[in-house]
C-alpha cells in the first residue's frame, strides 16, 4: 500500500456514517478535480516525514526538491491510485487517473464519485489479466493452437510450441493466489513473477508474453 493509504482509510472511516445516504454538497472535497486532490496529497506527504531526507539532501533547497519531486510524480500519476497513492496491483491501469480496487478507496469513489472529475473507474486489470490467461490456456489446448497463438509464443526470446505453453499454464497458481501476491507487501508484477517462478521457471516469461502480445483493448465490466 502507498504512504497515503492510512489517510484514505481514515477518510473512509469518518465518512462511513454517510454511506447509507447520498452525499451532501458540503461533504464534497474542496477541489472537485481528483487530480488536483491527488497532487495536493502527494506534496503534503512529501513535506511530512516521508520527504524530509530528500528535502535536506537537495543542495538547491527544499523548494527545488519539491519541484523536482512534483515533476517526477506528475509523469506517473496513473501508475498509482488517485486516492491512497498505492501502486496498482498490476501496473498502470490506464492513461487516466484511476482509483484502485481496495475496499476503502472503492468506498471513497462510490460516495464522492459523482462530485469528482477525472477518475471514472476502478483499476480492474486483475480481471482483465485473468481473462487473458484463461483464453490463452484454452487456445494452447485447442486443436487450432498453431493458428490461434499468433504471434507465436516466445519465452525470453526462445520459441515455445503450444504444448509447452499449455504445460506451463497448467502450473500457474490460482488467480486468487496471483492477486494476493500482487497486493501483499511491495507487491506488483515483481511479486507475481516470484510466485509464478516457484511453480515453473518459464512461467514469468509466459505471463509477460501474454501481456505484451495482446492486441485488444480489454476492460472489465464488473
């Protein structure tokens, strides 16, 4: 979870009493743009204990350090939840600001969603990845695998036939276990790949191939 996750939890807890009723205008954040709120929270956290070391180390002063940090973060806003600043479990969700699927952040979006400008959906890459893995498994087991698996499967640059791909996919852990690995601790794709490698050394390479060879724009409707 990101450094702002506790702040999101506190905000959600304080608004829990209003969950049964529609939010009033007075409950809306001061600035209705969720991007502006995200940037404000990032800079507020940077001026707290989290950024103290970096501010002190900048020879040009604290203001210059803040500007450098803001520029660094502005280019990667979509990589993190617009509310808690935690990394999305499976990387950047989109080019637009997105709220992660953690319960507290989902609650915040549900309560204030109509008043916020910029974030229109939850990060649902987990469901999309589950769909891609499932369809690849069916394709690898199909009699038409040679025609369906296009481009051909490559594992770290080495070609792999459909039978090899099917064998590796059969060793994949349950998708619940993959999602749990992505969200535990530092999480992310690195944690997912470690979980897969424990089952088959080539499993991480196959997952990367599934992601990079996908040519469709797939979104979850859940």
